[in-house]
C-alpha cells in the first residue's frame, strides 16, 4: 500500500539541483511544476512505472513468479499515466487495486548525478487515498488474504489512518506488517505519524542515513548503526508474540539486521563503478527481494541475500526494472 508514481528520470547537470535548492542524494515533496518543466525541456527523460512501494511489490512479484501472488493499493488519476502504471504492474503479475481520483496521477522527478539521485515527488492523486477504499468489502478481502503487508514510509504523509487500520488487523491476526523509514524528512517532520504506526510493525527497513536521522530526532545519543537498529527493535510493540525484526542497508557496506535482540551483519556486493547505471530503486528492490523470501518462510540470511541480489541487479539497469530471467539461487554464497 503506497504512492503510485510515474518516475521521470534523467541524468542531469549538478546546476539543475542548485537551481532548485536540491541535495544530490535526498527525497522531498513538492507542489510546484518547475522541476518537471526544466527536466523535460532540458534533458532526455525516461518514463518508468514507479513509487517506492510499487517498485518493491513488482520486484517481489518477479521473484515469486506466481501471478497475483501480490496486490497493490494506491490512488491514481483518471489519465494516461494511470493506465501506464496499471499496465506495467499487471504485466509484472501484480493485482492492482487502485483508488481513482479527479487529480492527475502523481509523478517523481528522478535526477541522477553520477551515482547519486535526488527524488522530487508531486503526489497529486496519490495524496488522496482514503481508508474508505480499504473498507469496501471486495478490497478488504484482498487485505484479509495477505500473509504480509508492506508500506514505504512515504505513505505516512497520505493516509496514516489506512496504515493503522491494516497494522492493527495484522497485529490482531498474527500477520506480518512491514514499514520503511524511507527518507530523513519523514522522520524529521512526520515523527508523530511514524511513532503511531511503528508499534504495529513486525519488520522495519531503512538505510544508514535514515537510521542516523532517527537516532538524532529521537535523542538516542548514538551514531552506531548496530545500536540504532537495536533501539528500533526495542520500541513498544503491539503484537508481543514475536520480536521486531530491523533491517538497515548501507549501500555497499554490510547489511545490519537485529532479530530476537541479536545483531547480524551480512556483506553486501560491491559493484565496479562502471557497472552501476542507476541507484534509484536499489532500496526498493532490496525490500522486494527480502520479502519474496520472507513470505516463503526462508531463513534470515537467505532473505537478506535475495535482497542484496535484487538490489545489485536493479542498479545495473535504468530505473527499477527487472531482467526477464529470475535466477536467484538460495544455496549460492
């Protein structure tokens, strides 16, 4: 459940970031059209079906390989962009359960500078998802059929009510509820919303920058990623029958995981710079790879390796797109 967006992606000059007061590796929301106009007028752009959560679900679906093994909720407009998003998701085998809005479908400017990318999102229709869409009996039956539910943290700005409804359902029925810290600005400016949802989270994903911001905002007095992950795992939890699993990625540095109070580290694959095409979607792909194994009951190390494998594949391609062949091997080291 997340924000369906059309990614408008291009490799740009650093001057474009300076012009719009953007950082080279950040994610922000905008209400303006300026960046999209400059991007389309000044650069050759690629259009890719995106949105962080939708990226993750498409990757998970690719790995699972069984049609409609996954479903996706979000709000789109009544426009050609929505048709593109729906077609791409359905082609990937995802059961799309969009809510339609009179607003245009949301877009994300993906500004690539070297190996960095800056994301500027105009939510539009995505910002108008409502809990009433979930409450429709046909739609709620999709939720009831799920073993696990995932939302990127970006959805905190849209419908906390929907996240809480699904999180409480998962907690009371012993299903797995997963969220992602997703971006420093969410932790800084949507702290209360995040803290309202985290008690229902069985799995929390994030990266090292988000972990550092979380520690700073919450006053944890540490910069150690391992310690921060432990503290997130120890936050109050509604479903006490199992402990919270926390996964923090660090680019090419080891993935840190906290399970049952124990800290684990898993080496990430370091690609040669000339093999990296586009790092946008790497974190989304990691989540998709991880969850595809987790829902099948695989061990933590297999799920993390699959996440690393998926992210490594994605960054060698333009946008969060998947190769035709899915050749992850559970026993490979």
